[in-house]
C-alpha cells in the first residue's frame, strides 16, 4: 500500500549537482558515494563497464559505460552524460582520471580533478620521483639491475595502483626475474619503515588548505583497511612543497614511507581522493564535497572537527533476492526488542519500508503494558497496525495481506506462518539481506 502524496506538498528542490562516479564500483567510487549520497545538493549516478562489480548494489542509477580502454568510449560517455544531464564527473580510477582529463573538451560535464599536466605526470611513479627530487626526499630510483649496489630493493609497475604487482627483491637473480615478468616495473630503494598517506585539499587560488596524515597499518589490495591519524609537521610541509611544484585542484593525496633512519620519502602523488579518506570525512572534512565546491569556484571553508582517530574496514555484504512485499509483519519481544534494546538492523529495514510506503504490522503477545513498552523504546507511531494477541493466539490468523513477509525470532512461529499462509517467514538476522543501500 503506497500512500499518495499530498497535493499541497511542495516539490523537492532540484539538486545543484548531478554527479557521475566513474567507475562506481572501485573503493574510491564507494567512498565518493559515502561522502555524497545524502547531500541535498547532489544526485548520484554510477558508471562502469558491464563487468561484475559492487556498484549496482549501492547506486540506484548505475549506467553501463565502456571502459576508457575500449574504442568509442568517449562518444558513449558523452551520450550518457547528455541523456542524464550530468553536471560533474568524479574519476574513481587512475587510468580514468588521465583519460577524462585528456578528453575533457569532448565530454559535456566538468571533470572533478586537477589539470591535465598533473594527471599525466602523477600517473607515472618514476616521473613523479624525478620531478620532486630536491623538493622533498625521494627514494633512490635505479635505471637497471646493474646500478643496484645494495639489496633489498623494491620493484613496482610505473603506472600501477595500490600494491598490485609490487614485490621485494633480495638479490639480483630475483630482481631480474621480476623485471622479466613485467617490463613496466621500476626499481626503487627499499624503505622498511612505516607508510603514511596524507590526504590533502587545495584551492587553485588560495593554495593548500588541508593536509592530514594517517598511517597505513594494514593493507589489502592496495587499500589501507587499518589506518590511524598521525600528527607530524612534515606532512603539511611536504604537501606545501609538492603543491608548489605541481598545480593541484580539490582533493589529492600523497604517500610516504620511512627509510631505515626514519626519513619520510615520497612514493607517489595522486590527484584524487584516497580510498580510505573517509577518515578525514569522519573528522568533518568531506573532501569530495569540497572538491565540487572548488570545481565550481564556490567559497569553501575547511574546518575539521577532530574526534575520530582511526578507521578499520572489512568486507560488507549486500544481497540479491527475489522477495516482493507490500506488508511487513513483525514480532516485538526478542525480535525488534532484544535484551531490552531495540535492534538497529531491523529499524533500518523498517524505516526503509516507511520511505517506500510499505505497510508495517506488529504482531505480538507482549505480556506487559504494550503502549508503555512502545513509548519507552520510541516505537509508538511506527506501525500501521498493532495486533496484541492473547497468549494462545495464532499470528498466522492475522497474516492476511499479500505479498508480504513475516519476521520473528521463533522457529515455531515462522514454521506455522509459512505452512499456513505461504508467506516467507524470516529470522531477524535476515534483515540485512532485505536492506537496500542504493541511493
């Protein structure tokens, strides 16, 4: 049952920005979504090649866009931009950043990144190290195995991202084997110390406005999944030196790693947000939103609200399912209220139902004063109907709407409802499967 909107309700304001994240399924794209999803000025779109990725699970408007490595991608992207009235595009992969910057004139939307010269140069790690040698400390870059006087050394692709295809070589034999596997790899000094990412924001007129360093304590697939804020005056100093040599607009980051003597040496610079820059967002600095303001030359103020000191990340599960329902029947004791506390996972599902006009019916044999219990837990007013059964009453007798689902912690109750009504009867732990995180 979907309520009809009031004829006197004002139309919602149109968003200022219609933003395409490309591709939406990378960790960078998912952080962009987290930063912008519920901002009143932003309507989000995701784009990406027709390959398996997470974007369709978290974006209501996911569009198939050819990879920048496919022929004809520019025309296809321009068509998508025009059809969906996209105003801004956030690149969410290093190759995409360069490709969009190189072809910005053929795409009818603003590309939210730094100037082309910056995007091209920073895509090459060796070019980056050569540019900043003498500006900030950089690791030694070796031209060939014959130049290496001391092992171990580190090899990595010149245009790679994260830690893909990067490896340590402890002797010349291993080094030659690694270079033979991938001729794009470069040889750099091995740095055994702690690694840090410094999240930054620059205004093209006012310069560097923010630099915050975090240690990468645990890394998976090139993404820091355990990261803690670290205070070090060198972070802002290096950021200012880097920005003095290279035009940087909006959000960007650089990475450093300590050598055996504790000197921080530059690894790379990137003209985009870092995959774990949500740590800055949690402290009040929403780098993607600030970048939209910077791209449109709107006044910006960077004001951190310190409090969060670290972040840890793990896999998140989202599901495909075939359940269709216009009514949710739900139990109270040990289902919605467990050990005297409201189950927040179920509340997320119920508020999703409210947003979509799905009817919510409470079926309970609560032994106490039900209105008082509902008020105490701020649940009064949540339900379209409350059915307070007697101790011997059957919940299945009250499951009359179709299509519907029934949620109860009791296996016996679920079996009774399922067998007598044919309605799917779910355990509370299954609420996670029903939650729709698309925005």
